[in-house]
């Protein structure tokens, strides 16, 4: 049996008319009549006698009311129990985000969240892979995509920007303009010397020379003097061993989002975490947008 059919059956049994049942359920008259007719056909029995002044329970319908009410009581009790669990600030939250975001920006805030809400267990799935929120591979995802999937809900983050970084000694020893610059980009997984992201940069004549398809290793390579790295500003500007390669302009990265599945919006621990982490990231708006390095309040938080 479909629980929705039982709800319609009980509403009609209690109200005695399609109009009253429809008002109680918040649906149309035709919906009630159609659902009851379909329910009777599925069971192969007549539950109501259609009378001029309304619906009257048949003998079998009267026998069914008591059991339907017991089923209703059990299901409503289960709903209250589940809702009560969701309303508690306790339990596990599985959060996925890229490694640099966790290690170099949000770790102090994640620690602060854990101290404020000691009964909420954070399960950090640190990865750039796209976890399927519909299949509960994660409860909350911080993603950088042009447009998230339509079935997800969430909050847009402040603008994140990238820039070109290198070690001070590398900048001093190399040229980055003209037709034959000596500076070299640390590439990602590019099969050509001048991929599009290089052509769109402020150093389009500097070709890629090394392939390092991981942002944290790119930063380490740039610090060691291997070449120019295209890094998020919150990584490059915070690093005392890196400088922006002149002219030092920033470029917007893909939009950032904190996303979850609509079914988890009313789960209190998830709602509280999403609000907390969005507020934390908004506090870093100038840093992630490349407008200043880590100083003042941000330094104290870190």
C-alpha cells in the first residue's frame, strides 16, 4: 500500500466528503476522488458507498480504518523521531573540498567549528573529484564550477582569483616580456607549449616546460625556483617565498559554491555548518580575491 493513499483514505473517512478531505490535505477535490478510486481498484474492494450527501464507509472500509490509524500512528511517530534527530546539533557531516582550501585557508575555521559544536563529527573528503551529493557520497561540497547541477541548493561564494607567482630569485634572473622571454611556466597536463591559459595570461610568450598537475606541488616547485606557477591568490599571496610576477594582475577563477542536496536543507547540523563556512569564507573575500595578503584579522584567525 502507498502511504499517501492511506492518508487520503483516512482524511475522507474522517471528513465524510471530498471537499473536507481536500481541504485537510491541501489538494484539489479531483485529486481526492481520483486517489480513492485508484486505491479501491488496486485493492479490488469498495471502501466507500457514494451517497447524495457524501461518502460513507462500507463495512470493509470500517474494518480498515482502525488498522490504517495504527499505521498512521507508527509512521507519524517515525517521522517525529527522524525529524528530532535532524534537529539535533549532533552527528556526522561529510564535507568535500579541494586540498588547498582545507589546508591553507579553512583549517582554523574547521577547528573553530569543531570546538563550538563538539557533538558534530566532521568527515573531510579532501579531493578535487566531483562527489555525487544525490547518492550521499558527501553531505556538503565546496566546488568551483560555472554552474552547479540544478537539483542542488547552496550559496555562492565571493570571487576567487588566481595570479602568476614565482620565487623572487627566479623573477630577478629571468625576463617575462618581449618576443623571447626566458621565464617558463610550470604546466599542468598540457600537451602543447602554449596552451590557452598561457595565451590568455600576461605572459603569453613564456612557454610551459614542466608538467606538474597538482596545485600544492606547483607551489612547492615555484618556491624552489623551477618556474612560474598559476596559483590561487590565497596560496600565492600568503607564501613569503613567492612573489607575483609583474605586472601582478589577477584573473577570476571559476565561481565557488557551497552546495548540498535539497533533502538536507532542514537537517540542522548541515544548515548550521553551511552558514558557518559561508560566513568564514566571506570573511576572506579580500584574500581570496587577491586584494591583500594575510594580515590583521585573518592572521589572528590563522
